[in-house]
């Protein structure tokens, strides 16, 4: 696929509003594109109007399965006014503006175009090319989880996910564990607080104990640094003159590959249960509203070397290893029974993801196409 044709397909994709849903319309478009190229396709329906897409093409002989992945959904445009229509892709000064251009329709279409460019020159490769295109990545990777549970990831030997990295090579990222703790008290008139149980005070007591128990900065990883924990929600009360009987606390914990989520979850239960044992008025519920493990590929893996080589060979960039701060569908795919290398690389600028006036630099989009064509060609040699 030539650059202009790829850019036209990106424009069509951006013009389809897939805000946290409606992915099926874009899946339909891409399915027809794949079928014209000879791919076998199937949509993976999650709910009405929501589908992921699997597309595969086999070479002349058996061999490894090289997978490319991206997500169809985008986040809402937000309250800040855009300078362009977010769902009418607009080219200005070498940039394409629109919701999803950066995160991550630009990367996804570049993957497709790069593979098509390879196939236009080579049909006799030994192996399988597979696209695992997901819905619902922006809502805790629900589409990737569905593909995992259906066994669609079981045959993969290596994967590229085209999230925005400015064409640097990401081989690791942190996981996410989000505890939500609800504290229950007993309401009373504000003038008689002794007749109630203040849920906010119970939450504050618990937060102090939790923060003293956990020290996530002790857990270090050479690729992504130390794990972190941030108390980001403490919500309770409905009137100045009413003792609050409910308070909700949420933490955002970012974990590294060596940490076991089940162990952390058990420690939360243990800490809270001890508080309940010491105070009969201490009532709580805890659930984990996000539970995505960290991802890490060895820097010595041959696939990493190939991707770095591809960046150097086809662009003016050095193939720098620069791991993203965000998590991706790789958190789900890394749970597959077979261990395989996953690399995050895409043309978007990470800081533009989820922002008003989101854009992708068109030159980087074209560079990504060349990188993918090179990776595909040399992977099967």
C-alpha cells in the first residue's frame, strides 16, 4: 500500500466515531480492506455495535506467527473546544488532526499498510501474519481479554502493538491495580456526631495504615523504574450537618513485572481485616476495578533487535529503547499460555493521546509503514 492510499484509509478511519463503542463500523471497513488483500477475517462481537477483528494470511509454507495489534476505540473529545472537527480528519502543516490519529488509528493503519506493502512484493514467506484488532482498550482492555479467553492469542510467536511512542521502541510497561474501598458508617445529625459512625474518618484511618504498610518505591525494575501508588479519590458526605455513612477511596497502583497482583490484593484484605478486628464499627467492602499486569520483553530478545534494526534501516531515528508510561493491551496478551515477545512502537506522540486537537505527524506515519514492511520481510527470513 502506497503512502497516499494509506493516508486516505486513515482519514476514513478517523471520520468514523468509535468513542468508547461503535467499533463495529470501523471493523466493517477494515474487514473489507483485508478481504481484498486475500486475508481470512472474522469479527469478534462483544456487544451490539462492538466488535474486534481477526485477520490472517498464510505464506506458502508453515512457519511462525507474526502478529500486529491495535485498538479501534477512542476516548471522548472532552469539554475543551477543538480547532478542527475531531471526527473529520484535517491535514494542516504536515499533521493530520482528529480524534484517534495519535491513539491509535494512525498506528493501526500504518501496521496494515506496512504489511500490505510487504505482501505486494513477497507472497512466498514461511509463516502466518495475523492481525488481532481489539475493541474496548480504553475501558480496561475488555476486547483484548475477550480475544485471550477465546484462544485467539494462543498461536502467536511475536507481536507489535502500535501505540504512540514517536517511533521509539517500547519493550516494557507497568501494570495497573486499582483498589476501590467503600467504608460504611452510620448517619446522624451533625449536632450529635457521637450517635453516628463517621465513614470519612474510618477511611482516613484506613488510608494512614495502608500508606504506612505499603512502600511501592522499594520495588525496582531496570526497564521502567519503581512501582507507584497514588490515592486519587476520597469521596464521601452529602451535607455539612450530616454525619457521613459512606466514603469511597480509590488507589491507582502501577506495578512492575516482579510484583504479584494476587499478593498485593491479599495484603489489602489483611490490613483492612485487622482494622475491622480492632473496631467493631469498622465496616468496609473492597474490590479491584482494574487489574492489568506489567509487560516486559527481554532487551536481548532477537525480535527486539529486529525492530531496532528496522527503525535504523528505514528512518532517521536510532531505534532508541524508551518504555511508555501508560499500559496497553499487552497487559492482557502477556497472560497467554505461550510466552512471546511484545513490542510497543507507533508513530503518535504519547503526550498527544487523549488531548484536544490530537494529531499524528504524517511523516512519522509514513515512516511507521516502512518500519512494519521491513520487520515483516526480515522476520520470515
